[in-house]
């Protein structure tokens, strides 16, 4: 707009369906159930997760874009959806695998997705990763040091 | 209304989060992947399912109810949600267990929930069971012989 | 389409915010609370109701309309929204007033709105009235004798 | 389920974004504005349309499917979305082109999509086409002779 | 994640249905209607309110939680939902009672809920209270001095 | 609340339906399609846009309002909706007209709406303009120098 580049935020959503459970192998079954409740069922249960990725940047005065939308969609697909969708997070996604001690809570999933995306979006800054586990529960992460 | 009992439909929603996968044990891995795609991953994935249960009946002229809402909610909780929520449908729900040959598709889940609820709702007729696996995919079942 | 008039259903939504409570004056307080639970609080509580009105008719081959949308909107506004919106159903809407014995349940509201609209929509047939009291609870009425 | 094939309905949604306007070339500008209001602006405006396609059929006892979901998605993409999405309905979609006299109302779009899909879904019967123009306005078509 | 505690935001929703009206007892009826419009109807009307409570904190490296979700849900239930749900805000909720001069607007409800929750959530900081009166109207409060 | 004016944010939504396309007249058709994809179709396509306008201010201790809601609604209607709704952004909205070089992307629409509203809301500060082009894509603008 009239030669002045304005900082703006652009958000794109993506979905993935995954299974997970919460379990601390150093605890007894009782302790796990006490802390994690129904989520401690090791057969796993699952969710339709919704991911909102927000990038910040200046509007390109020629294209009107902060970021190429097709490119952003491809990055989300390659870095996150292809890895998480129709997967069991505890067994098939490396950051939550046995021995990592990482429980796939909504909070940890948001941080893990941030790390998968940080530095991968050309020309814009990753601003926020929001993950909905259910429509009534979500986590927001603004990055290390934020 | 003025002594005339009118047939009306009442619908109540409930949610459950569950894991599942699609697999025919008499087929090869290749055959399963060809038919079921990503859903054939035997580690399982999951969904936030939404259930809509519709009952039909006359309005009680004293209470204005087709069915006692608290009772209906309790029945859905006892017969469906407590059995399906935070469970792995293939391993923990009897109607989809190994050996039944029942694949936990949205269609089969709708039929199974119908069977769990039919005849359990006092004073009203079960009219329709709708199950959403995702916001963009759902199945409706109107009962045997419908 | 090519001179053949096809039966089609058209649905329009409208919203209204109202207060209500459930109470049978011939019962004791205990009886009312037992049957109606929290809804028996005579100070009233309230909801954002959503109304879906479905009309059935043939498509006018010249306009492509079953019904003039602006006219339908005006009818809903005049017959329902202007009467129910920002009102206390038990005190201000005649069909639920003291002495009628009509409890303003979702079921009875659907029937009452049907009666307000029946015969008022030129050139189309009222097919269904759906009323949502909450996103997870709704009633459908298809008319007397349906 | 136990060898008995049950009739069930399966619904899948799809989206398309399109421009349109309402105009009868045999009328004056005044007449068009009187009947079609803001929609008579011939520069066009647009919507995010949501399409719900419902098919009816028996559940395949081996797969648990009424219809192969991937195939259904491909059919919707090929027959409807690829033709309507990011298009101007009045100029680029044959059934609404100048000279057809077909106004691209929600009702007519539902009928047109029915005709595009009828007979194209192997093993299941097209049951209903629902088109949302806005979240508060939609049309349902059940087919010729329905 | 790798021993570094990251600040993250977690949001949980809750719902309550309540009646209210807007009225300043030191004004005439005309003045009240001029300022508050339809909301000045002292019979009251009502809404399905949605509450979003956001807490900020570090992720516990053992549990993966910012806050125990069951505990958070119990706090929202005890401090807010049990007090506001199925109540008339003007008559039954102390902070809006006659003589306080507090009008139960969306803005004031957000502040009141902040005060009910501040300091009650162990191990995390209350970050934001959002209250939706309708899907198209909401207020955000970030605390005194924010 | 008790004489202390608290800063709060109030958000109101509004909708408009518009047509648009993306095109740089100094580029070849190939270049436009390469950068803008399906959006480069000069017949135009369209969307149901959702606008969220957030204002910040102190709560008036007498009315409980940050801003008069009726007034805010009128301003959104006059400054934005009446200009954008049922319009073709490229042909009928001055800030995107031919020769401006302004492509009507979600980002640029958010900035343009900010400029239409800044300084027009008495007693409150414009805080954020959010524009949804689709439910899964939106832009946020916090103003020049933000």
C-alpha cells in the first residue's frame, strides 16, 4: 500500500487425525491413571487436531502477499501433516517416541510443530503455532524465548 | 399444545474421542492399503467423533418434553460414551474386536450405536443415529428395515 | 431447468436471544426441581436460539427461486423474531404466558413457531421448523398430522 | 453386520468459491433490482459455497463402506469442484451461461449439481444434494420426481 | 522438551446459559431505552455464553502439562459455571446485583470472571478471559494494569 | 468496576460477500498464473468474508460499555459493509481499482479496512482488524507502525 510495507499476520489452518495416550514409564499404572485419567489408556484414543500457523511479515507491494499461500500450504503438508496425519503419535512420530520422555500433550505438540516449522518459511517469521485437540481445548506457542 | 399431542423429533449431541484403523485380516498388507489407504495403518489414528441421536415422540402436555433430557443424556453416556470415549475401537469395543470382521467405519459405528440404543429410550422411538467422523464426513442410520 | 418444475427445499436461519424457565404451577417446588432441574429456577435463564425454517416448492423458472428470499426474511422477522427476540418467553410471549400451561421447551417452541408461520409464506409450503436451544440440542417439527 | 445389509446414508462435504450475479436479460435494470436486489449487480459478487452430497446404499460386509470414500471424493472433485471452484458461474459454468435463462440461485445450483452427479457413483444411489451459499441459507434437492 | 521450560498458553472453553438485562436505576425508562435499546427490557432476555480461559506457564517436563486439565475444569466449574449457569445475572449473581451499579455487559462479565479466577489456578498465571455473548460479539480482558 | 477503569478489548464480527481476482497487469498471463494460480482467473471468483473488528478502551462505569454496540455496528456497516458487500472488489472498490496496483489479497483487504475505520470509532482505539477469506485463512492487522 503506497510503498510502505506494513507488518501483518497471516494464519493458515490444517488438520490431522492422530492417536495418542499419556504415560510415564517410570510411574506405576496407578500413578499414571491418577495424573492422566482416561488419557492413560495405553491402547490409545484419538483426535481430529486443528493446527493454526501464523506468520508475520511485510506485505509484498507487487503480489499483496506476506507469503506465497501455495508454498505455505506445501510446507505445512511436508513438515507436519504428512508426519502426523493418520499416525499414532506415541509410536510413529519421533519426537514422542518411547525413551524421549515426551508426553504428546497439546502443549508439547504445539512446541514440536514450532520446531518443525521454524526457519522453514521463506520471507516471513513464524509468529505463533496454535493446536486444537478439541474445539474446547487449545495451546498457543510463540517460540523459544518468547 | 391444546391437548393435541404432536409428533416431534428431538436431537441431542454427544462427543467421544477414539482411536481406530481399518484392516481385513484375510487380505495382504498391499490389499489393505489399496482399499483402506492411510486408514490401514495398524498403529491406529483417531478422531473426535460427534454423535447426534434423534428420537421421535409426542410432546407430553404437562412437561412439554418428548423425552426427559437428563435421562436421555444419561442413556447416551451409559450406553455409548462410557464405552467408546478414550478407547481404541478395534481393541476395546466388543462389536469391532478381532474376529468379528467388523471394520469400524463411520457407517458401521452408526449401526452399532443404533443397536446399543434401540429400545433403551422410554416413551420415545429412536429415529436416527448420525455419526460425524470429521466435520466433513458423516453417516446416518434409520434402523433395520428402514 | 428446461421447463420442468422441480420440488426443492430451501432453508433460512434466524437467531433470537430470549429468557425462559420451566415451571408447572400445579406442582410443588420440589416436584418442579425434580422434573425440570436447573431449568426450574423462576428468575429465568436464557439462550441464543437458532431457528431454521425450511420451505418446499417448485423452482420458478424465471427467477430461479422457490421463494423470494427478502420476503421470507421479512416474514421470519415479523412473525417470530420481533416477538421472541430479547424477550422473556414466560412473561412476554402469549403462547407461553401464565395460565396457558405451556412450558417453553425446545419442542413447544418449535410447534409454536410452526403455528406462527403456517400459511404465511406465499407460493411455498412450510416443510419443517427446527429450533436449536444450544448447539447440542434441537427439535424438529413437520406440522400437525405429519 | 452379521450378514444383513443395512441401508445407510453417507454424506461428504466439499467446498468451492465462486462469483455470480442474478440477472434476467429480458427485464429492465429496474425490474432486475426490484426482484434480485443487491444480487443484480452485474459485476458479480461471490461466496464460499459448501456442498453436501449424500448417497444411500447397503454397507459392504467386507469393507464396512457404503461407497469408497476416496472414489467419492474424486468424483466430487472431477464433476463439481474442478468446474465450479474459482469460477464465475454466469460466465464459465455452461449450465448458467448467457442464453440458458438459468439464474445461478442456490436452488438451481443444487439441481445442477444433482444432474452432474446422478448415475456417476458406483454401487450407491445419490440421495440428496445440499448447497450452502452462506451458513444461514441452503437448498436441498432429492432428485427429479422426488 | 530437552530440559528447557518453555512458556506456553493453554485455553479451555466452558459454557453457561444465563438471563440478563441492562438498566440504570437513576435514569428514566426513556433514557434506558435510548442507551440500551432492546437490552433495557427488564423482564430480561438471555444468551448461551461461551467462556475461554487462557493460562500461561511453563510446561512441566514430566507431565507435559502447563496445568492439570481436570483441575482447571473443576476450578472453572466451581468458580464460574456453578454461579452463572441457569441464573439471572441481575438477580442472582452478587457482582451484578441491584445497588452495585454494575451492568452485566459482556465487558463487565469478562472482568468479573477474571476476578473470580485470579490467583486460583495453581502453577500457572491467568493470562486472558474471553467471553462470547453471541458468536459475533466477545470481550477480552487481560487483567488489572494490563 | 468500583471506579477503576480497566482497559478491555471488544470484538464485533460482520460479514460481506464479494468477488475478486488477483492480477498484475505488467505481467504476462503465464506469470500471473504462476504466481496467483487459480486466483488469476479474470472472470473473478468470490468469498463470504468475515470481518472481526477489535477496539480497545476503558469500560464506562455507568453503561458498562467500551463502545456503544449499536454505534459500532453502524460504523462497520457504513464504512465497510455497504462498500464491499455484494461488490466486485477489483472493479467497484476504489482502493483495489485498476491502476492502483493493489491486489485484493486477504492481507491488503485487512489493511484497507483498517484505514477505513481508523479514527472513526468515538471513545475507543482501533486495536485489530481480522479478515477471514475462508474459515481456514485469515489476516490480522494492528495498524501502521504496529
